[in-house]
């Protein structure tokens, strides 16, 4: 597994340079290390070269590495061949993303560029594109993959299609990236911007939920905010995420007691390896808190998927065991102590046997 990174997107052809710099400084403050920039919409690349160079250099000075999105048209406008990437090195980028594919051998040749730039491939196609490139003995350490984003509502990738495409790259050890969407950003490369996610299911979710799903899938190394400018609140929340451990935002019930609150919010949990379909069980707490009394409360109604339960005094040896409800059921021996936020219920699919997980109280 490679180290997981967070990234920002800026669009110099549509933005104010001072605002871009302020945004990058905010990203630096919260540990963001990647920049995505697009040249696809540039009508005159030469005319905008200096503007791109200045903001890329500013990013370099503040710990960022920039990927520049290009197409064959950009190469034609610049009058350069695919064997000469000196222009991109000169303006300071670390990687060149090929929005459109070539013939396989071209991409393989590009991966040996003497400038040692990363060649980033478009991942949003479920084809043999990558296998074709690798068949030409490409320089694999210099190949990355990055999905598209989709500004038009309804056009983002379906979850299953996204997984199939991504697994083609991940199974070959290729570093991967995908986009999430700010709920306040209004800027992108085109004049339609209904958000800029890779997956359609992410479009209107909280940005942290989008990122958690990307990271917990085990398929995505880098999460990039597609639209600019995300709010400082969003950047701070993303920076606070554990990129390697599953976490859930929960609403606690009014009747939760101090022992239950400790178990819920201060313990590191993992799902037992002998899993079942009814609940995900975290059992260490019943050992650690065996002496602690836990009277029954919030237990007379049916429990729903995503509810968090802790065994009460009537549950014998299972007292103070924590459980996450996977299927609705009723049991007077369990207290409901909280519920996973509705937006995060899809994250339950990543709660595999032995998965480590934690809870954060939204209230």
C-alpha cells in the first residue's frame, strides 16, 4: 500500500491568482499535498503558460506536487512531440495526466521520459487499456492512474463500474486517485458545475463521507477535491480523517450512560472474525468493563440497521459488548446508545471481519 494523500484542484483559466494562492496556503495548513490542474479548456496554451507556471511554482514552494491534465490537442498547440516533455518540466509539474488514451506503445514510451515525470492514465474505462500499455514494457513506477470527474448531474460513474475500473489498476500495483466534490465549491473547468465527483453516488454527500468510502474501499490512494474552492471547514474535516481506519459519525441517544459513552467513543473496536449477518460484534469491551453496571434503557423498540448497541445488565456474559446492527431485530438485553448517520450507512459494507473501526459523536 502506498501512502494516502489529499489533493486540491485549481483552474487558472477561470480563477484569480491571488485566490488560488490563498486556497493553496489553506490546503498546506491542513496537510494537502497534491494539486490537479486542467489545460483541456485552454484556447491558447502559449498565452496561459506563464500563469500556469507561476501558480505551479507557488505550489511547489509549499509542498505540493502538481498533475496537469492534457490531451493530444495540447501537444499539437505546443508543437511538441510525445517524446519531448520538456515544456511540462519547465513549468514545474510533477505529472502529466493523459485525458485521452493513445495506442499503448505511446504511453509506454512516455513512461521513460528523461524528465522523469509521472504519466497519469485515465482510469474511468473498463477496458484492456492498461494491459495494452503494460504489454509494451512500460516503466511501471512512473505510471499512475486517476479517474475522471463529472460536472453534469447524473453522469458520474456507478459504484460497481467504478470498482471494476479501479481494480484493473490496483491489481497491477498502480498508484490510484479519484475525485470527491465540495458542497460549496462552484468552480471547475467547464460552464456546467453540478459538483465534480467521480462517482454519482457521492455528488451530494458530505465530503468526509465521500473520502471515507474512497479510502476504505482499499482501491484509492489519493482523494482529490474536484471543484474549487472547498471551505475551510471541509478541508479541516478531511484532514482530521483517519485514512487507514474505518470511522463512523454517530448520533448518541439521550439516555447513554458514562460507561457506554467510554465504550462507544474512547475504545478502538474491531469486528470479530467469526462474523454473522445480524450484528458486527466488538467484544473486548465486555472484558474490560465487566465490573461496570449497565442498567437497561432504550431497548423496547426494534433496532434498525446502523444502530449501535451495548449489552445491559440482563445480558449475562455479553454485558457491555458493543454491536453494530446489520439487520433489524429486537432484544431487551441490549441498549441502544446511538445511530450511525444516514449518509454513512453505505460505509457498513466495509465492516469486514477483523476490520478496525471507531466512532465520532456528531452531537
